[in-house]
C-alpha cells in the first residue's frame, strides 16, 4: 500500500478503469487545463505534439473538448453531402 497522507481521487479516474481510458482522461484533462493548446499539453504530458495528435486520433477525438468522431458523424447534416441531380 501507498501511505503518507490522505489520498485524493484523481478527477475521472476510477478503480478498475483501464489504462487506455485513464490515459484518455489524463490527456483530456491536460488539454482543458492548457486551454486546448496541444503543444503546451504535450509538453506537460512529456510527449511530443505528434504523439499527442496520434493519441487524439487513436481515442477518436478531434481536439480539446470535442466529442468522439462517432458522435460527430451522427450529428452531421445531410446538407453537408453533395446533392444528386
């Protein structure tokens, strides 16, 4: 056990959560803290901006504070597709 004072529960981190989901939550929280600035967020996370972009893509995110690509696709309007004549 880790000892040494009261434990603070990290925001969005739950026991039993996968490492994959924890990483996603950490990335999103860091982006929010940095006002959506991916360069600063990557620096704070100790990864390159390219790695951060790859992770955002891997997790189906378009950028800071956005919904997943799947949710975004469901929200696209038919007007955004070319009309057939």
